[in-house]
């Protein structure tokens, strides 16, 4: 019996020796409470600021399809229209907590300022006109010229050669007719010639001066670099020329191939082309310049 009592006494002492002292306990504290504020800096950049409490020391932001960011305040650029899921997680000594939300982007962002974008905008803005030279308005096939402007073009067609297209790095294209336009029987004006812009009324009003959008479509195996102009009435060159047709009313978007970009005596030149026949044979070419 004495042996059994001694054994249990030793066992109890062993358990007691394994019990940690009060001094070794660590109080982790309360979990954090996750919260945040979102502010739009511009149409494609949001600022996210954590308002989380309980002394967080690490801040994480996960934006679906965009990326993960750290910091109590972060600025995030999102280039494409859409709704993006957001998860904000914070950490403190007690653990972590998360809150979710959404970021809505209403406008596609500007393209990187390289290549044709830089050529058009100089990473700020640049204004272009139809070049005052023979052949700057041209129509034909890959092997044949049907017609090309020649002679004193700025005198013969002043309302075409004073048109201006200002391309801006943020993706806007501002068209300025400078008060007049070249009217053609194709869309209701006879004789052909210069008319005041105020005559573009009703369905034709989209061709008046205004702001549209543009984007550069990079070259691939099927096409060279292209300019797409976007918005009712957006065009370059002549109003009537659209993809696959000559039209008598404004279109919502038109795409042009960029054939060449050259610089001569400090002026930039660009030749663009568009097929206006379903067969693909009929082509319009426009040569623009910028000082």
C-alpha cells in the first residue's frame, strides 16, 4: 500500500512540474475589426484607405482579376470597365479579420503611351489635319487609282483641309470642323462643296464638332496597327467612309489601318486606309500631318 501511495505522489508532482507558470502566459488581445473607405481619384484609379480598429499592423487588399496590394492606404489603377470583387484583410496580435466589397469602373482607361499611341498623342495631346498635298485623299484598289485629290487642295476644298482631330493620351479624340464641312450628294448636299456646320441637322448632327473616343488595336498576323474611333459620328478623313460601305449617316465606330508613320522636317505624317466595299477591293486612303 505504501508503494502505491508513493507512486501516485510522484505522478502528481510530475504533472505539477509540467504546468506553465502564470508569468509565461501571453494575452493575444481582441481580433481586429476590418473596415475601409474608397475614393475615386479619377475614372480608373481608386484610393483604398483602411479604417480598421484594434491596432492592426498589416493591411492586405485583394482585387479579383487585378492583384494584391499591401499598405494602410493604396492607390489602384484598373484599366477596364467592370465590377471587381474586393477583399480587405487586416492582422493584429489577436489574429485577422476581413471585409468584402466591390469596385465599379465605368470607363476603359488610357492605353500605355508607346508606339502608335505616342505617335498620335505625344503622351499628352497632338492635333492632326489632312495633309495639304496631292493624293492626301485617295480612292482605288490595291493595283489601281480611281481618284486622288490634286492641285491647290486648300483652296479647292478649304472646309476639308481645315478639319482638325486632336488625339489625347486619355483616349479622347476631339474633332473640330472649324465651322464648315464638305457636303456631298451622297448624304444630301447638292452641289458638292463647303457648307456651314449648322447644316448638319437631324440624323447628320453626329458629324458636327465634338469629343469622341479612340483606341489603338495592335498589329497581329491579320492587320497592321489600327485606329478605332468610337462614338456616334466619329470619323477621320471624310464623313461618308466607313468599314464595308460609304454611308449617308453617322456611324458609332470606324476602324482604320495605319499604313505608315513618318517624320519629315519636324512634321509627323500618317497614312491610314479603310476598305469600303464588301469585296475588300475598294479602298480609301487619307494622309494626315501634325506640326
